[in-house]
């Protein structure tokens, strides 16, 4: 489903050149729950941006469902992100002036779906994450855990092929982190939807079925998650 082939990403910061990703080859197939773990500055978020068409490699290739992302226009990549990839970020990224249902429905509304249909689908996604009773509430009226569940619902609104999460529990306490990770673990669909979680937390990494460790822009290890018992 998602492939990086000898991908690099280089940034210029003033006179300094930062090699954030250095020749990574990595694939994710439908049904997998892959966690990518590494210390701050290891390149793991950059890796997720390449996998999710938020950025393109400096060299090498990034491929999503057989489509080379570098051959696509910005408009085509934007459409791909809105319709086939769901994103969950550490900071929730909810619009404060919209209700939970409106925040979830936003990708559909931007795509031209009639408001009534979009809100109905949004409520279905909120029900899936246990928050349909908060559909008319604004972000400031919700806890951090609730806001992140709204963000997960928004990531699911287009029934995407992949859900990519960048430090989704970074702003949450232990109990809410566990709830979000359990929710994410239930999202992969065999042969179809994959979930990728970027984290620096070994506990969060343990919820996946496969763990990729990143250090200094390189894959240090790639192995199945081993659970006790």
C-alpha cells in the first residue's frame, strides 16, 4: 500500500543542511498496524510526512497504492490526502469555532458533500469513537482525550485506506493514551486499511503489530511486536 524506496529528505536551515531521512526503504501493507519509534530529531515525523503525501522525497520514491507521489501535482496530492488518507496529530488540530460534528465533517464539506449528508456521516464516525453525545459541543467544552477521539473520527470520515498518526498521545495522560491507542488498534482492516503511528513512547509502540525503529534518519530495526504471554 505505502512504499518508500531509498527515500531521502534534506532541509536547509540557513547555512546548515539537515539530512532528516537518509535512504529509507520501507513498506506498509493493508491490515498492518505499524509503529515508528525514535528519539526526538530521528526523522520519524518526516518519514510519516513522506508516507502521507504531506511532503515528497528529495531523492528516491514515495508510492501510495501504486501511485508515485512525485509525479502528482499539488492538487492531486491534496485530493489523495483528503479522500484516501486520514491524519491524527498530537495537537488535535480542531477548529475552535466548529462543533465536534462539523470538525469531523470538514473533509467532506470541503469536497462538496451536502451539509446534511456530511453531518450524518460525521455523527456515525463519532458514534464509532464513543462520542456521538458530544456532536454539538465545541472543542473548548471537551477534554484532551475527547478532542483526540474527535480527531480520530475526522480521520475516518472518508473511509480511508490508511490512517497516519504523529504522536497521537503526546498531549494525553496515561488513561486517555490507553483509550486512544486501543481505539487505533481496532482500525486496521485485513487486506485494506493500514494504521501507522509515530511515537517516542515504548508503551505506545507496543500496541502495534510491527515496530520500526528510526535513528539519525535511518531504519535501525524493523520487527514484529512481541507481547508477553
